[in-house]
């Protein structure tokens, strides 16, 4: 989802460069919008690291909530553009639709993952290769 979000942002900037007009960014985003983009990018960048680091059941459900929130946030943002008529439907929505599909599939996968019980492994099982582990336990 992060890569699709980043690609969408990059293409929008390139589109403004080609046209030579950034007034849309100044009106639509402003400084507050740039702050929102920074927070969204931070969440997308940190989430995989946190998922690999924290395996507690409570965090799994937090991940489900964050995933659903981020998907709905981007979907609502896109819907506001369609309703306002400032971004007519066209090929530029391919990445937006891709983001929504990924968000839904990620939310489903995160929900299934959250319901599974975390498997507890000792520190030795994670760090030591199996041959060394056998020697340590015997």
C-alpha cells in the first residue's frame, strides 16, 4: 500500500511539473495536507517493521484497526474528489483503485492473522540454528 501511495503522490507531482502549475497543490493540500501525507507515509513505512517485531494478540487487532482506518481514509478522500468534481474519473484513478483493493485484502488478511494465536518461541529457537540448538538442549 505504501508503494502505491508513493507512486500516486509521485505521479501527481510529475503531472504538475509537466503542466507547469502547482496551484492545485497549494489550494488543495496546503501545509496541513503535507503534514497528513507525512503521517500517512510514516504509518505505512513503520507498520511492516512493527508487525514483524510485535506479535502480541492486542497488537494484531490494532493492526486490523489501523489498516481499516487507512483504507477508509484514502477511500473517503478519493470520494470527496469525485463528489467535488475536481478530479474527474479517469485513468489516473487506476492507482487509487489499486490502493483500495490492496487495503481491503490487507484488512481481511490482518483480521485472519489477528484471530490466530501467536506462537511463542524461546530466544534460542529464534537465534540459534537448529544444529546448535540440538547441542544446547542435549
